[in-house]
């Protein structure tokens, strides 16, 4: 079959096509002369502008259409492309005579005549307002929280980056501040009332924050129950404290969610960014550390970030890494602190205490590494090793001397604990009734029937059970009713101040002793350090005493040597009265003596004195200048000295640092330091300043350092 060729239709040329497109009023066309002045503009577009069509022809293209963005394919603004006769594509512009203020996208290319001479530009434009608005809304949704309407984590990150950029480019210092807010007890609302109620609560929290802060765009919800506030210009410390206190008070007032009424709280970490070298990651880390300090201080309060917090966090990270290998490297040992009969001074048993001898740090406090072991679940392995070692050591003691071993809540929740205890007893040959397991009240919080079964199983083995830190947890009387304890250990917090007539501690201890006697339980007072505390415990009828007044924890060999005769009697030796409580710490600071600057470790601190480590052979009475960092110095006198440890007394009492610690009240000026012969330079690791020394002689010899 033959197919005839189609008959050709009427010819269609480009002008006809362009004319048809123009009638659709979706695209418009333009051209300029060689000088960049408008020569042609689509008639329909000209009719929608406020300037008549004849007034548009002859105007500069760059005056009529002003670019929204900063770049084109030609590498610059429209004016740049036109001046260099370069093509440009899809540049968003606005027209100053457009009453609707639409966004247009235009493209153009240079035109040449037959001889190659430039004669102007020709191009096309289109209305992209709806597209740009949609893109803007998508971008806004990406930076704002859908629940509260506040900025989200991404939006707040942009705000922080902008603040950093402004601070970095400003001629003068432009500090800014960041407040990280965490809602206390929010999870309880979610768990009891449901997530919809939790969302309503978050909305109300956001509304209260908006009433506190004038610029609501600097407030954001960065996830869960955490909010962030960025002040681009940093108020003073006092103003920040007042703002934080006002927010905590406002957020802690009751909320109404439907028919329910709930109360939450807030903790705040504050970072003042005034160094000029901050990074978003560093600010976030510092805010987290400050918030953690606020929570550790009891929640419902605000804490400022200090360099000490960063040092402590880094120190903790280092300790965690070293702890993973400490047992395999033989760095751990079990020491024993005597439990002494109050009326006879005769040792009745010992508490096994794990000690860590670090190769470079020396003896590390259990208060530092035990919480880390619990968080990393290493406590299960360390606890089992301690139990087995304590049983082996105690098996060699004469008579009925008992050994008490602490069992953490994590160990207690392990269903294999009874088998581990039986194995340790069998391997050592220790009688079960000579082993005492010390358990804190926290094991009851989530255990229920499981705890009761564990107690029953352990008692069948024949070991004794002691309730440790009695009175510091929850519902202690209920635990005594259900758990078969043989002993109650009275926490040091009650022993402290018990001899003070103004304190109620002695009345509380009297009640505890009476309760223990009625239930057939023994009592031990922990942390007895002074003679007046011992006399009070005796008068109140406490049976056993544990504390530094009798003995520090000692090694297994010392115990074996002391009890070899069958009995060990210790005379109490210590201060007559209680001294101020000291804060245990591990912090690198400095000590200045003569023309020497010594890096030392701050081991403990009170408002009146401290224990430092790192200098050998210091006579009692030696004067030091203690450098706490940040130009905070304090004169001190050595009152006690043993090897590389010195107990120093400050000339003036330290002030509270607002973080649960102490610091000198005043900063020393650089001029004053210069006059004393010390010129501070840059900070060194640990926060203290490393000085350069002039020839300043105090007439005393230099000391050796221990390398601590």
C-alpha cells in the first residue's frame, strides 16, 4: 500500500512563535541597546507596572531589574555580566516599579551584528514568586520547630554561627551568650499523660519563654525538652543571672493540660562567649557542661561555664580510657578500713575498698573512678574481682573477723550474683557468715519482687547483709520491713555535726539506733574523724565505728601483720573537734615559692585550706602563693607536709564560686603581678598561668617535684 507524503502546512517563523508565547502572559521578553538601556519590553508586562511603557524604554536594565542573589553564571551581578558582555541565566530580580513586588527570573545573552559588533542584550523573564515563596517556606520549616513554632536545632545553629561571625569580624570585642535550658520532670508528664499532653506543655513553655525574652527569634527548641537562647549582644553576668532566675521561676509555676495540673522545673547552663575564638561545637560542649553542673547542684538552678568544667570533663575522659586496662595491668588493689567496737577500741572486721594506683596520676579517688565504672558497666567485672580478692584475704585472718564488700545496684540486678558469691566463698574457704554484703537503698527503686528474691537467695547462702548509707535514700523503713538486713550503716552526713547541740543529727541517730536494736540489727557509724564525734556515737549507743579517727584504709599485708596475734586494738588519734568539710577534687593548679613556679595537683579544697600534691620536701611553715588560674591567687602557709603532699592554710577565706566549690574573692591585676616579679604569659594545660620569672629571692631553697 502506498502512503502519500503529507502536504506541507503554512510556514511558522520564530517571531510568530514568540508572539504566541507572549499572549500566554507566562513569559516576557526584553532587549537592550549597546549601552545597556532597555529597547524593548513585552507589552503585557509593561502594562502591569506603575510606569507607562514609554517611560520604561531607555532606562538602564540594572535600574529596572535589581538582582536578589549575588551570583550568576558569569560570576557576579547582572551589572557585571552586562558590562563585560557575558551571558547570564536564571537570576532572580525585583522591579522597583512593580506594585505586586513579584520575584522574576531573567536570562540574557549578548547580541552581535553581521560585522561582529556588539549591539546589546536580548533575553527572557518569568514570574517565579510562587516558586520562591514555596522554597522559602520549605527553608523556614527546615529551621523551625513544628510543635512550638520556635527555631529548631538547625535554626539555632545558624544563629550561633552568625553570632560567631559577627564577633570575629568586629573591630571591637562583641561578646555574646548562650543559655541551654533543660526541663526537669518533663519525661514524667509524657509517661503519665501521654505525648499529646507533652506537646501542649512544650507550647506553654515556649509561650512563657517568649514573655521573658524580647527578641523571640533568638529562642529555640533544639530537641526533646531542651531549649536554647542566644543573646547576640551579651548582657553582664549579673543580668544573665537575673534572667536565668526569672526563667526558672516562670517555668516552675503550675501548668494546666486539660483537666490535669502539673509542675515541672528547669535547669540552665550559661556560656559567655567573649574570647573571640569560639566554635559551634565548643559552645555546645561548654553549654552541656554548665547544664550538667546545674543538675548536679540539685536542679532548678543556673550555672555558668568555667574552664574547670572542661578540664574535669577531659580528665574524666582520660580516666575512663585508662580504667579499661587498669585491672589487666595490675593497677588495682583492695585495701581494708577497720570497723572498731565503740566501747573497746577492738577491731571487729574490715570494709574492703577498691583502690587504683595509676602509674602517672598516683592514687585516684574512688569517688572519681567508681561512677565511671558504673556508667561503662565495668563495675560488674571490678566488683566480682574485689569480692573474690576480699574473700581470699579474709580467709587468712584469725577468729571471727568479718569482711564487708560493697555491692553496686548494677551487680545486685545481675541474676548471677548468688553464684558469684558461692564461687568466691568456695575458692577462698571463707565461712559465709564472715562475709557481709553492703547494699544501698537504690537497689529497691526499680527491683520490686526481684529484689526480694535476691535477698532470700543470698540469706540462704549464709552471708550477712548490711544497709549502707542509711537515711540518704527513700522509704528506708519500708526496706527494713521487707529485707533481712543484719546491720544498718549510719551515713557520714548524719555523723557530721552530731556533736553540735544545734544540730538534729544526734536525735536522728538516736532513733536509728533504737530502731536497729528493736529489729536485732547492728549499727555502724561511717566517717568518724574527730574525738567529739566518737564520744557522741558512744553516748548514742552506736556499736561499731568506721573512720579516719581510727585508721585510713590499709593494704592487705598490713592487716595480716596487725591481726596475727588474734586481736587488734586501735587507739583513736585525730582532731578534737570537727573541721570544715573539704571538697575532693583532682585539678592542676600552680604554686609559687621563691623564684620558682611549681605545677601541682589540688587534691581537696575548703574555704580555709587545701591539700596539694607535687612538691617534695617542703617544711611546715613554708609560704606559697597558690595560683587557681584566671589571675586568682591566694597566699597560703604549709601546716602539714608528708612526702609530696602539703596541707596549706589560706591567709583569707575563699568565696563560693557558685558551682559548689571555692575560689579567691579577687583577681590580681597584671600590674601587681609585674611588681612582684612575675609576668603572666599564656595559659598552660590545666588552666593555671605559666609565668616567666625575674630574679625574685625569698631566701628559701627550691624544692624537687614529684611528677604528680
